[in-house]
C-alpha cells in the first residue's frame, strides 16, 4: 500500500488489493447505541458485535486473510503428531528469522506464560521498553517485577521522533549495575509499543540493547507480534535500510535476540503463536512445557488449518505492500483528525490511531477514567468500537490504590485489509464532532471490578447523565442521520 498523489494535490492511500468477500455491518441509531453501551457496562469489550458498526477494538485475530491463505488451509495434514503442516510452518519461520528451533503455542499470551514460567522467579526484575497488559500480568503473578525504560520521548503525545519505542540505554546500564544480572529475569523489547501509540523501535537501539545484554549474560526477548509495522517503519524512517528487503531486516533483528515470540493473531494474519530460539538448552526447557500447557510439540494448541494459513501469512508479511497496510491507513486517519484539531499521538505509529484523552477530557479527574469515558463516548457518537489504553488497563497497586497510566489513550485499531477509506473518513468525522462537544463527556466509576485484567470484564457506570446528554446533542446536530 502507498500514498498516491491525486490531481487535487492530495495524497490518498491506495489499497494494493481488491475485495472479493464482504461481511454486512450494522450502524444503529444513536439511541440504540446508547442502550447498547449501557448494557455493556460502558466497557467496549462487552459490546455485542451485532451492535458495532466498525470494530476498531483491536487488530488481534481480525485481519483479513488472503486467498492464498484460505487455499493453503485445505491442504492441512490433520495429525496429532508429526504433521507435515508443522514442518512446513517450521521451515517458513526458520527461513524468515534464521533461528533454529520453533515451538508452537495457541496464541501470544501463551508464549508469554511459557517464557515467564522458565525465566521469572519471585523478586526478579524484567526490564522492557513498555509493558503489555498480559505480559505484565504473567510476570507479576509469579512474583516478578517490571521496570519500564522507554525513552522520555515515548511518553510524549506530540513528537517528530521516528522511533519513540526505543529503550533508554543509560537507564538500562544503571539497572544492570544496580541489580546485577542474577536479579534480572530478562530484558524485553516490544516491537511497537502497544499501550503508548504503537511506536517502533530502531535498529540502532536494538543493536545497543543486544550488545549490553550479551556482555552482561542477560537473556534478550523480542515480542514480534507487531513486527510487520516495525519492519515498515525501519525501511521508511531509517536511511540505512531504505533499499534493504524486508526479510533481511527481519533476519538482522532476530540475530540480536535470544528468544523471539509472537502472536499470529497479529503477525501473519492468522491464529496461534510461537516461540523461536537458537539455544538448545533453552529449547528443551520450553519443549517440556508445550505438551503440559498447549498441546503436542507439533501443533501446540493450534489447529493445522491455522498453521497452514500462518505459514502463508508470514511469507506475505515479507512484502512491503502487505506490511504497509496498517501504518498507512493509521497515518491517514491521524491526518484527518489532526486537520480538525483532535489531539493524537504523533508521529502516527502502527497498530492504530491513538487519541489523547488527557487533552480531550482535561475537565475530568484521572480517577474518573478519562480514556474509558472517551472510548464509550466515541461509540455513542459513531458506532465505532475502540479500546481504552489508560488507567483502566493498568493493575492496581498492592495496597489497592489506583496506578494512574502515564498516557490516557483511546485506541482506534486498524486491522489489515479490512476497512475502506470512506469508513476511515467517517470515523474521523464523528470523532471530530465529539471533540467539538468534548465538555459533554463525563466520568465513569466501576460497579464490577475484576482483580486481574479488569479492562476485559469490568463494568462501569457514568457519573451523572452525560451519555444521554451526548446522545441528545448528536440527534440535534445530525437529525435522522445515523
């Protein structure tokens, strides 16, 4: 995918694919959207998909598969052990990453569970650029500690720094000196900081982190779930790699790592996940756990049809037209919102467009879950399901007090090859209207709060009757229009 200049002078994203299968969606009237979000406890995770117009909750497991992926599913070798499907997938992964051993798992968080079981012990610290919700939960539930050392620029909403996901090298050296390698479980690099704008990590930063970890004897773990986006940004934003092919960039990254893991619900546009290692001793430790928690070694909880689709999807990910899909649509959506004054994370990252709830809901205290309130308000105003990436997504402190997020964001994920440009423009238009009426947005409070990963199942209620007032204003401004 690429931007193409039109006669008007405007640069327009041009899809390098055609649509051959469609799925009907519903755009409910605003009154029905209000009822739906109320029944969902003002948590977009609990909305029924029948009530959603555009599902921008996540890119996980909802990317469109290619005709080649669907065709490959028909040749799956449906065997419990020794399936030819496994060996085909293993060969693709070895070719792309250049790593010797592959261990399948049913999805990315299963990989996190296995890595944590092997490497994390009570009191050990895991150092990372920024946490992901399930990653942190797997570490802390085992008594581990998480230290986040993303560079300062990574926590700024507006910036022109091309790689805001980089780790702070001085801070990394300080922590290793302070803790000693015996107290560090591993260092983790997330390729595209999920919670703070999908910001990429530079090759130079990864190389420096790798050198430090190898000199100190500390395992370096790479979360490659959003690798596709990161490969695109390296090729577009790093002059040294503008002429490099995608696979060579991928192999260079993998050569710096001790463990690479991924969610195939993101990388490869299929289902499942996997762990890649070169070290035989480490491989054998993981191998013992795969049958216990996932399934036999040659399917690891994945169906063979998913594995065949993944093998093709991974090969397609080595195509610039494929890895550019999400970042370019994200940029287009961000540009539309910026044009209307809406504050978003810049530069546009991968995964999705991240709208700044701190500025939009500055009239609300952080205790009233600004990002959660904005997420619900966006659904009311548009029928677009999006995700809270703020304080609701954090874990409470051990004493029960609230741990406030460093950024309060409403994330509009952009699944690969799913939405049209008119749908992107619709989303931007409705959010721009909401921004103009932002003072109508009120706060939320929990009525049902799970102890772990509360943003999945927690239920909330509005403080006051602001959702009704927002819906009323929408009807006044748009009349019978949906």
